[in-house]
């Protein structure tokens, strides 16, 4: 009987931990999307100082969240996202707004892929 209770407690803990991880990834995804949308809106205004400022804010946000995601998701996707984010400030500084917008879209797609890879679906398990 003790084994059954232990297995039940272990199962509840496992499900709870996975739900917590999914909630964390979802919150970070929403924060990234919100900031990318605002960055893309700022790019349309073509105010170079404001664009550079938003790029710095986004980079700080990503770096503060990346260490949390490192414990949960695959590192290949995080590395690609980090590379894209690291280009933001330089692209804004030199006025490459088209490429900056493309990198922002790339970050959005990578974040969607990170989130999708964490969903408890059969294709993610096999």
C-alpha cells in the first residue's frame, strides 16, 4: 500500500512541476511577444533613440529570463534566440531597421517554437 501512495504522490508532484514549467514558459512567451510588438511599433516611428532604448530594454528582459528557460527548454532554440537578440542593439545603432524588424520576427517565431516544444503533446514526447 505504501508503494501505491508513494507512486501517487510522485505522479502528483510530476504533474504539478510540469504545469509550473509550462506556466513559466507561457508567461515569458507573452512578455516577449508584448515587447516585440512594442519594438516593431517603435520601429515604424523611426525615432532612432527610442528604438535603441527599446532594444536595450528587450535585451535586458531576455537576459533576465534566459537563465530561467535554460533549466526548462532545449538549449539550441535558446542559443538561436540569444544570437538574434544580441544583434538588436547594433542594428538599431546603425539604422538597419528592416533587418531589426526581421530579427524581431525571428525571435517571435523562435519563442513560439520554444513554447510549442513544451506543450504536453504526443509529438513532443516521442
